[in-house]
C-alpha cells in the first residue's frame, strides 16, 4: 500500500515528468496516477528513465482519458481514491491561444471544472494544486510581482487561468477545501519543446555552429523574463501540494534575465560571436507584453523554505548538454 496516491494531470508534459521523478525520489511510498490523451507513451517512459530508477516505473499508472469528458473524470476520481491532485494539464502555448482563443479557454476551464465536479459528486476532496500563470498579471504592475500584485490577463490563455485562479479562492472558502494555486513564472528544461524561446535559441545556434544555418531571428534582445529550471519548479509544486494550509504562491526564481543574456551564454558555450548571426524582428513580439517580468517568491520562501538553486547559466548549459547528447 502506498502512503499517498497522487493524480498528476498532463503527466507526459515537462512538468509532469519532473514532478513524477521528484515525488518518487523524495516523498517515499507514493503511487502516481497520470492522465494522458495519447495511447502511445514510449517517449514519456524514455524521458522518465533518464531521471528515475527502473524499479519505480511500476509505481506510475498512466490513464488514457479526455479530461473534458465529465463522466470519465467522475469515474476516475471514484475508482482511484486519490489523496492529492496536481492539475498541470491543458494547453500550454500562449501563442496558440491567440490562434484558437475559444478552444484554448474552453479546454482549460472545462478540464478544471470536471475535476472539481468529480470530487464534489464523490464527496471526496483531495488536496489540490492548480497550475496558474504569471501571464495573469497586469503588464503595468509594479515589479517584482507577488501574490498581491494587480492582475489583468494578457492573453486568452491568461484569461482562462485567471478565471480558475479566482475559482480556487471561491472553492477554498465555500467548501473548506485544501485547494491552492501556484502562480508559475517561465520555467524550462531539457524536455521543453522546440517552439519555446530557449530551445529555439539553442537549436538555432547548434545549426549555425554546424554550418547548417547562418542567422537566428528573435523579437528583442532587451526583453527580460524570470526563467527557472523546471525541476526546481516541481519541487515547489510538491511543497505546496503537501502543505496543510491552502495558500496561493508565486513560484519563480526572483531574478530577471534578458534574451541577450541567454544568447550570450549559448554563444559562449559554442565559441561563437552572436553579433555575426543574430537579427531582431519586432513583429515576433506579442502586443501588450511587458518588457520586463520578475517574480517576488518571498512568501513561499518564508512559509515553506523554497527557493530556486540552479542558476540561469547552469540551466542553459544543462539543456545544451542534453540536447547535444541526444542529437
């Protein structure tokens, strides 16, 4: 018997993989139920075996389920008898939410409400972590951004996340439920998909180093973001999930780094001069995006002792080395 049964929605994504690993390596006797919409998950296991022990694989139960189907979700909650939910599933691309705004918002909202309804119908209220986003903050909000900073969603994706952020507070009050939001800032890892900026830069410079490309185009060199290594973020998710008090937290490293800083680190690794190949094109920037974003993670540090330990440069070098070893 496991001490904790934990449901991770969207387990095959970057955060789901690292959270599974962290729980198995650090929490002890846990059993993990992970939702996926894919019937072919060999890539998930391939990634997972790089960061966990082989014998721990049998502690993970993959469940093929569409979280927008309410009856299926209700049945899952009823049969699994889980103790905790880390809700990480849903569209993760802000860019795609502009292309398909209603579809993106409906998916995010419906998945969450089906999980809530499944718990309510079964009169079963496991500790619940909701993945919120720094995209919810007002572009003009004073930096650094904390739990009390002004919110004004900047994208269709953020609008849905903000709706759920408020819904979490409502459920917490009405049902005396240990449900909470983690307001997560940018976080990257070896398992991030290529369309995300850090992967785009690393992949682009590998191609330039190998003379397969001569140019890398980015929207700006001056924009700065609060980038954290994903394994650090999931450590925070676990800390919040296991906290007995239902408190919302900002989760970020608390330091801003520019895109130029990122490019300089990658260029230096490959012994390249970025000025020879970098071009900026402002049409790639999202309208209304703030130039600078940085978090204030002091509450989670003061309450739970969490802080990011991997530096920006260390994170980038880990991703580069993984990328090169898997080409």
